[in-house]
C-alpha cells in the first residue's frame, strides 16, 4: 500500500484546510487509515483513524475541529481541519495499517506541512 498526502500550506488562525491522502496498491487489504502529525521538536502523534467499519477515534486535541472522511471510490481519505490554531502547526502524515498472508504492515505517506499563523 502506498500513500500520497497533499493539501498543506499556510493558513491564518481560525481558518480551515483540507488534507487528502490517496492510497494505491493493495487498498483492499487496508484495515484502518488515519492521520498523524509531528510538530517541531515533538513526537509524532496520532490524530484520528477510520477503520473499514467506519469507526473513528479522535485525539482530544482535535476532537470537534477536525473531521476525517473517505471516498472509497477514489481510495482517498480526507482530513478537514477547522478553527485552526498556531499550535496545529506541524507536518501531517497519513498512515495505513494493512495485512495480507505475510502479516500486518504499516505504510506512511510523505508528510505535508501545515503552518498556522497567528
């Protein structure tokens, strides 16, 4: 499974950005797909993931402001980010957990930078 993230950029505080993550390869083997972020000098943290059943789990820091959605026909997952704050500035990564007869794997897309100015 390969992932391609896009949509980052510079936005003012209070604004919105939508990130996209396009999956390719053995997309039928994906068990869950989600978003992480890594702020400067900090560890990468999970924000939200969506399972094949549609269940989601949001981190407290983004709950109510960020929304994950997916377009199965396009094999794409989106992260709508509203009411952005300067502390949301980070590199955002999409991640997919998938499995086949060989075992369980995790794929990462290249990060996309979101900068929120005050």
